[in-house]
């Protein structure tokens, strides 16, 4: 959600607490990719669904990345 708000909607600022600066989209991409190698695929799905007007819910409870979708 954080990357979508920063990249897709440009309505979120994320600061690096060590450097006290706003992270760029490239910095965020690298940090998220380092945490999860499947991040590009998950983000592509999330971005497509959100851009199509769907509300994306987590599916971790069921062993999935995404579970419930509601059309806005």
C-alpha cells in the first residue's frame, strides 16, 4: 500500500530515519525488493486491481497475498 500511495497517487512521503530525507521511488523500490524478491510481481497485481477500482484486502490469514476484493 505504501508504494502505491507514493508511486501511483503521489500522496505519501516516506522518510529515512537515518538520513532524515524523503525517499525517492527508486530508493523505495530497492528497499522493498530487498525485503521480498517477489515484490515486483505482487506490486503489479496490486496496482492493477487498485487502478481498476477494487479494494484489495490481505489474504495472509488464508495463506495468500491478496484475498478479498470489493469493487468501489
